[in-house]
C-alpha cells in the first residue's frame, strides 16, 4: 500500500511540474524577426581563460543558438586580441575584467592586459593611459562592491548583472527563487536565470544619483560563466545596439563599443518578451517624450518615464509604446524609460538628456 502511495505522490509531483512547465512556456511572447540596423549581444562573458566553464568556441556556439550577433569577452586580468573577430557568424570583442583594490572594472578598447603593478597602483588611470575605457562591473555586488566613488574617471555602469542577482540570491538565502530557477531550466532555459531577477533598486538608485553631466552609459551585464548554461544567460537578456555590421571585424567592434559607451544601446529582457528598436525621443516641440519599440502583445506592456530617477509624467498609449507629456517645456534632467511586460521587468533604456 505504501508503494502505491509513493507512486501516487510521485505522479502528482510530476503532474505539478508539467503544469509548472506549461505555465513557464506560456509567459513568453513569440519571437520577432530582427530588423536591419540593430544587433544584440552579451556584454561581459567569461571563458576558461579565467573562471568560465566553457571555451571560446562553446561561448560562440551558445551565442549563435541564442540569436546573438556579438559577445564581449571579459576574462579576469587577461586579454587575447588574437581571439577577437568574426567566429562562426558571431563577432567576438575582447575586453578584460580587471581586479582592482577597489572593485572589478571592465576595460574596453585595451591593446593589452594590465600588469599586476598597473592593476594595484592605479587601475582606472592605467586603463585610461592605455587608451581604454573603464566600466564598473557589478558595482553593488554583496561580496565585491565598488568602493571608490570619489573618482569619476570611469564610464559605464552595470545596472543589471547576472552575477549580482545570483550573489543576492545566495546572500539573502532566497531558496524559493533558486528552486524556481532549477525547475524552470528544462522547460525554457531563459527562465532559469530570470527566476532570480528583481528590479535592481539599489543599483538604479546609485545610477540615477550620478551627475547627469558625466553621462555614464547604462549597461546590462551577462557576466556569464556557463552556469546554468551560456545559452540560458544569453537568451535571458541582452544589449540591443543600433548599428549595422559590415563584416570588417575591427570596424564592427569599434561600432559596437562606441554605441555601448555612448549610451545608444538598450537593455532588453528578451526571455520575458522580444523587442526591437527601443527608442526614447524628445518631441520636436520639446514638451513631451515618446517611447516606442517593435514588440509582440503590446497590451501586456506598461511604461514609466523617470526624470533623475523619479517617475515623471503620465503615459498615454501610442502604437508600440507611450507618450509622456511634460505639461510645458520639459525641464532639465536625465530621462529614461523602464518598461514592464506582464508585470515583469522588460526594457531599460539609456537616459536622454535635457541640459
């Protein structure tokens, strides 16, 4: 009798898991064809050259399966320019995540890796001296936060970070989130990392408090190490960059890096709902902002315009997005949009500035 009960209990568990899987699959919007003039990719990826689980070829294969056009490789304290370029239809851009005394920093556009002396003496100054640009990696990570806010000789800011979400899950002992991530993986691998995500309130508050005159670009970081898989991380979210790639690797790499560092890219949670062409624009009369994106099931989308981090204006629906009236000339500030789809974080734009 106990054996029958055990089998019945197992059957119920399997039925519940199947129902959970159907629910997981139902949450995602259908795919959309990629338009010309925009590419998407994973910023901040690790391979076996540091603490990643996969080779560069395995990373490229996963990126191709996830529909990415580029990956930014940023292994710890190393740089392999010989690996850069087009590989299997994916543009590989080499960067380096530098371990500094005051936090981890991604160096972009570097000709070589920093020496140990350069890292320890003056990481930010050394990156600048080599002609590179510095972006803060997971700046509020519970174990490895950035600790030198008095200096402003860095550019990018990782508001979204896979590593921070995982670190916060462990630090807060959010066991249900971890369990949901494990259970979701076989049904839709993109939903596995997404199960750990919440709006990054602390990171956004710190980002919105930055001086708008310095115009730090907002970045979302895959910080992918191959667990649960590279493909899962790449399908969960990506940077959407409005550039056309030519097939010339140095030129294409420069275009992608410039777009990322100039704040022209948008962070899209593709695993929640695909979107293309996310655009926040000040109207010609300078009295309203309009946000639009090509998307599926727009009835499930909602939008908030933030000015210097505070909600501003009421959203009025327009095809593919929303219009936000300023009630007169829009005042000075840094304006960005956060979009949700089905109540879940979905799109984070870079700021548009009025000086």
